[in-house]
């Protein structure tokens, strides 16, 4: 594929929003008048080619731009990938540290934060109507209210709105100061050579000072300073913060973002009456517990009852088509009968669990891409056996020969967790008055462990322990046991923010 064909293919995958992001990142590279005239991504590519910023033999800038805006899948068109680009940027970055910091603010700001900033910054009405933070930043730059070394106006406003955004500005300012010290040291070293003075300014080894000003990435700056700079002469008190900065960056990558305007939707599908199976007595207790716990955690909970298999799919489709842009995550709880790898609608028709999760893949639900999607399935995955009263099994009767001890399957897409009430091929038990072992243990541990800052996998491990220790005995013999099973493709730790109010049990809520 020739270079123009590659550019055309990349253009076909980019949106108008992507174009605005790319133009913003190129503000330091192209004249503003030319950027204003650009109406498509192809126009931008052509302008970058005219300025010799990208060409067939050198497309580093284009790869960097796609990497920054999160279009990592398009990098393969340029015969590279996000890992290779990330490594390259440690040594050679064209987009300035300042521009990348502003773009990070834009990516992380919530709609509510933006409204507050528009008020505090006294932005003209036309920007308030558009409510685009990139336009606000451009306005502030155009009116000399912010610049590479002057962020006081923006910082003062952000201080009242978001500590997370404020930290990004603070980190940038520290690194900017370090960058300026390196530039100063470089200038002095050149002077000292001209004067034939035998000394190295600021305790820097001249031969190890980078020769690229704008191309020093954050990682390069930190590595260079830690290797060559005297703590007292160059960095002073900044030395104490260097490890903190690295830890903060690492921490950001380890945890899912959970600070958007809304926590997310929680869909609960609750089936109790079936065409060919026994009713699921006690399931209302589970639905009520899930509703109260996830509402307490900040999710917008909706319960759908008695759905046929086709109706379950229609319901999942409906939620996948909603706009989740300002939401942190999505949770789906399905309470029904089941058998190996499937759940049942009230018509007793099967629906594969893999089909359930597929509705929320990045392809089918773009606004949830990169965000955690949790599915909690309360249903048997094997042979139906009637337990002694008041214990029942959430199973569809299938021949014993179909029992199997296999792990559940989940899609290859990232950021998915499927919490099963039992391992594949086995029963899942339900008390006709108290609800199911699994759902009740899940709700109980969420209310206890979220306030302690535990992540979801630690919580589910405790759920496994609690359910595995439960048993139902008859005539002094253990007759029933159960083992839940989570499976996941989560890439980061998921920690729900601690709710402002302590959880109130159902008994206290109804009084």
C-alpha cells in the first residue's frame, strides 16, 4: 500500500472530533490561519506534507498524533504499533510537553467540570454554548491568558473544580522547570566552551546533555536528570518529587478512571417465571439487594423483569446504543435459569453468555471502549437437581452426560469481567426467602470492602471464599456445595469510589 493510500485509509477511520483534536495538537507546528482553513483530516495530512512534517520515509509525527488521541489500532496501517511508538516517544517527541498536557486536561474533563470552568474563567457566551474545552483552551491562548510558562489563570480556576486536573498542571509545571534548567545548562555549557573555561555548569556533564529542545519527552527528561544532575545544584527540592511523579503516572495506568460525571448504568434482568422450568422463588430478594447496593455505589439502576430470550437481546441492544461517554463503567446482572455457557429467557430458550457480552464490545458500543464492563450471572451452568426445601437450583434440566468441568468463556475484547455464580457444569443454589448464596455474598462484600478501597477482583475473591464455605445439610450429611467463578480481561484495577454515606441494610431503608 502506497503512502497516500495509507493516509486515505486512516482518514476514513477518523471522526470530526478526531480532526479537532489533531488540529489542536498541531497548533505549535502549523500557522493558525492554515489550521482554520482545514476542514478534513486529509486536508491536515496534506498540509503537514507541504511543511515536510510527514512524508513516506518519515511519518513519526503522524504516528505520535494517532497515539496521543488514542487511535492505536490505526498505527498498524503505518506498519507500527502503540508499544513501538511509546518507546520512540521516550527519546523523540515532536508535540510539545505543554500541548500534550492541555490535551490530557481536555480528555479527562467532565461535562460538569467544564460548566464550572466556563463560569470561573468568564468565557464569552459563544464558547459556553459550544461547551468544547479545546475551543476554551484556544481562546485562552489567543488572549494571552495561558502559555507554556503562564498557567496561573487556568490553574486558579481548576483548583476550585478538580484536584485530578490540578495535579496534571502541577506535574507539568515541575517538569517544565526541569526542562528550563536543562536548556539553561546547555546555553551555559556552550558559553563555557567559547571562553575555554574548564568547568561544567550546574554539575552537568556537557557531553550527556540532550541536543533536542522540544524533542525531550517527560521520560527522557526524568531519566537524563536522574543520571547526570547534581541534586542540590540542579533540582533542589524537586528531587523529592521525581519518584512521586513516576508513581503517579504508574498509578494512573494501574486504575480505571472513575471520576466522570456519572458512574454508569446498572441493568438488572430478573426472571422468575418460565415456560418449561420451575419458578425462581426468592429472586426478588436478589434484585432488591443488587438495586440498593449499586445505587449506593452511584450507578443508575434499571430493572427489567420476565423477559423472553429475544427480549433480553433487545434490552441489551438498547443499553449498548446509549451514550456512555460521561459514564465510568457498565454493569449487567442477569438472574435466571441456565445451563452450560447459556442463560435462559422466560420462554426457556437459551442465550449464550458470550452473546450477552458481545453487545458491549468496542465495535458495538464505542462509548464504552476502554471502560470496565461487569457482568454478574446468577444461573446454574449444569445438571438440575432439586435441593431439600428451602434450597433450589437455578438450572435447566440437561442429561448427566452433558456435565463438564470447564472454565467459562468470555470475549477477547479487553475490559470485561464475567462473574459467574458457579463453575461451568455445576449447580447454583437459591434460598426461596433469602435469595441466592452468590448474589447475597456479592452484595455483602461490596458494602464492606468498597469503603476500604479494595478492588473488584479482591472483592470477588472474598465472595468465592464465602460461598465455598456455605453448605446445606440434611440428616447430618452435607448435600449441597457451590463454587463461584470470575473470568476477566480487565487491564487495570477497578476500585469504586467510596460513597459519601454509609450503606444502610434493607431493613433500615424500609423503616
